[in-house]
C-alpha cells in the first residue's frame, strides 16, 4: 500500500485533468516557508488549493491547518477547472 501512495503524487501531477489539493497539517508546518514554496509551482500549474481551514488541530493547538470542510472540498471538485484556481476561503500564512 505504501508504494501505491508514493506513486500517486507523480501520477496526479502528470494528468491533464483538473487537480484539487486539500492540504492538512499542523499550523507550524503549514506556515513553514518550504511548504509555501512547494505550493507555488502547483498553483502555477493550475492546481486548485482548498484550505486548510483554521481551528483546533490534532496536536491540540489552534490555527491554520485543519482539513477543509467536506462541503468546501466538494464545491471545489464540482468547479473543477473553473477559475478562481484557489478557493476563496483558503487560509494564508
């Protein structure tokens, strides 16, 4: 199963289909310059970044990093390749 997961990102980035990415992680990881830098080329390639949202995190901390609400993710998927390419409610660092 781990090998399958490792292959998914390269396959997803190679597809001509619209790509919706829903990051979720602890607030410090989300705010890290390396994380933000890795989102830049994805956005440049037209990926839709949904969230993360702010709130209580698994670590017990609060802040940006929560997985976006399923309704928010569903709406982004339904929009597919429509602009804007990034969800309006997306958190920023």
